[in-house]
C-alpha cells in the first residue's frame, strides 16, 4: 500500500512540477527570442537611418565605417543597397547577390515577418531586412544575417536552471510524499502486525496510538479495546473449561467408586448395561482429562521460545516403548525409523504429550495389521517429526476438519475418544513456533508431520 500511495503522490508531484515548468520553459524561449528580434530590429533601424542620411548627402563614409565596426563587434554580416540594387555596404563575406530575395522584399517596402521561437537545439542564422526611406519613398534596403548561437546558449542555460529547480522541487515533493506516506501508513502497519499477532494466537495484542491521522488513531484505540475484550473472553472461556473440568473430577471419582462397587451385585441380565456404563464413565474421565490438557495448552501464547529443549531421539524412544504394548494389543506394529539426534525448542513434557496423542490415535484407528512408524529428520534449523500409519486414513474433507475441537470421523463415533487430541497437539506445537500438518499416504494411510524449531547451539 505504501508503494501505491507513493506512486500516486509522486505522479501528482511530477504532473504539478511539469505543469509549472513547461510554461516557464516556453516563456523563457519566447522572451529570449523577442529580445534578439528587438535588438536586431533596433540595429536595422539604426542602419536604415544612417543609409537614408548617407544617400541624401551622397556620403557613405560613416555608414560604411559603422557597418564594419558592427560586423567586427558582433560577427554578423550586413548588406546595404541603393534603390537601384547597387551595393553600398557588404561586410562579413555576405554579398548582395546572396540575399537578393530579402533585398527585393525590402525594396517593395515590406517588413520582415515574425520569427519562430528559438530553442536550445535551434541552429542556422536569422535573416532580417528593412527598407530605407521615409515610408512613402524607398531609397534602398538594409539586410542583416543575425546569429542565434548566443540566444540558444542563453535559453539552454535558463532551461538548465529551470530543470535544476524542477528536480529540486521533485526531490522535496518526494521527501514530503515519503514522510506523508509514513505518517499515514505507519498506524496501518501497526494494525496489520496486531491483527497478525491475534491471528497467530496472541492473547493480548496492542498497537501504538500516538501516530498518524486522528481517524487511524481512533481505529488503533478501538483495536486495542477489541483485543482486550477478545483476550478477556478467551481467558474467561479457558477458566470456565479448566474450572468445570477440575470441579467435575470429584463427582466423577465418586461416580467411579459407586459404579465399581456395583460390580458384585450386577446380575447376568444387567452385565451388558453395566459394561456400557463403565465405558461411558471411562469416556467422561478421558474427556475431562483432555479438557484440562486443552485449557493448559491454550494458556501458552503462540510463538514463544523455550529454554528447555527436548532431545527428540530420547523422547521418541521413551514414548514408542511406552505405547508398544498397547499397539500390539490392537494388532498394530509400532516402530521408530530414522530419528536424527536433534534438540527441538519444545519442552520434553510437551513433546511427550504430543507423541502420546499421535501414538494413541495410531493404535486406535490404524486398524489390525497396520503399522505406525515414527521418524525425525533435521534440516535448515528445523526438524520434521512424523508419525505415519498404513491404516485406512482420512479423506481430504476429513483431513481439513481433523484438528478441530470435538471433531471425529463418522466411522469412529462409537470408539473411545473425545475429538480433542489433535486440537491439543496443534495448540502445543503452534505455541512453540511450529506447525502441524496432516497428510494422506499413498496408497492408504495417514501422516501427521510436526515442523519444530531446533534449539540453537545444541
């Protein structure tokens, strides 16, 4: 946006400076041309008067002397002829025969016409003529070839000054445009960073209020209020989930004790109902545990660094060993593939919790006969921790929903689970500056890949 605003302001500045400079350039050329014409017209008038007196007195001595001095001084040739076209003065190498056309016009009592404007690139000479006489009787003609070189040099010099002024004005306008764009857009840049921080999961994101136009300052104040309101609502929601989960644990524990105490009094007819009740109690306890874990994960601001890196190889070996028996009981082969020795910028407890969620999903949903492999590859300051299975996998639509809270695939509705595992893992990974991706595996299966930052200096 700054680039577009600067482009608009600079375009306006260029147009404004050009609109001011172009008439000034034309006026300069016209003025200098007029000065040249007036000066040479005055010279022609002077020599026409001298020639008229010389012809009347039949003495051309002064006329010839002044004509020669004029040519020596200005370098411009001059021709004076009588009414019978007999040359009286010829200086600078110009002959009467060379300017016969101009002489004819002067003898017909015609005056030289207007002169086109001179430009810095104009060349050639300016031919001017004037009849000699009192206006009713022509006694001769004066013809002058005026050089335009000095005039064009003067015009070029003045144009250079105008161009320098225009460039200076453009530089000043450019500087003012940059300052104005920075003043106007700085609050917008702050707002953009604030929105990105909120999008990344920051609980409270504030932007500076002291700069920019009043409307943008008011918008910054409104954004800060909104951010505070969103953070407060999020905190209240988290506390509600955490408090409700914590408070429900005591009644759930009491319910568990009472249900367990009923086991010896259950008849054969009620055994199925009793087992269903136990399954529901187990599900409720798992749901409460996951809600508490989710509330704890939500408490960590997104993108924070950690001073407690986890040795990925050690955590992977520990969790694979812990879950191997559960996987074998489900008919799933659990192994660890290539695991690079790298320290991820994630606390070991968090990494273990994430692996527990992923390995639990693999053991439950991969299906009998499937395999689950854990790998870790480090490259470019990050490591990719993958949990890949050869189970039935998920469709593209299901993958897009898999990390949402409480979502479960339709075919898994009756199985043990809460739909919170991947949401918790995603929150924990994001909070440490990483990303979680769910990808299909061909021909069938599912891979969950964690992109984690590597602890520097380890």
